[in-house]
C-alpha cells in the first residue's frame, strides 16, 4: 500500500483516478478536476461466488459481510489501508463489474492491444 509513503511525504500525489476526492486525501484533485474528462478508475475488492451458487448462500454471505462492515473497528481498519468500505448489493456489484469490463474492452480496442 502507498498510504504509509503518502503520510511520510515520500511521494507526491498529482491526482486521483476516482470520480470524487478521496476521504483520506481530500487535498488531492481528481483527474477529472485536472481536465481529463470521462476518466474514472477506482480500485475495489469484492467477494465472488461460482455461477450456480444457491441464492440463500449468496444472501447469507452478503448479510454477514454487511454486518462486518458496520463494525467501526473493521471500517477504521479498511479506511486506514486506503479503502472506502461500501458493502453494495449483489446487483450493484454485478453492475459495477459489467461497466468496468465494458470500459476496459473499449480501452483495449482503442489502444489496439492484443494477446500474443
């Protein structure tokens, strides 16, 4: 993680690629604010299950993760590592993955990248 380096001022952050300013770096402008419109890339973590996993298992995992994310110790620990805990629904998470895959596909095509 770069957070310890940022706090020690060994790195200078020019901008963030998220759509909005980060809670843990509020003084750092976004790339959008810096003039690069329609650019948003945010790191994320999530829990995925194999296709065909029963809905009751998905719902139980989602319930337990949501409960964990309500604990201040967990939220503080994640924020301290530079994460912004969200805890979205399965539908929201699926939508985020789909949008990101579409954006990446456009970028790969635009740049003419191929697998060798």
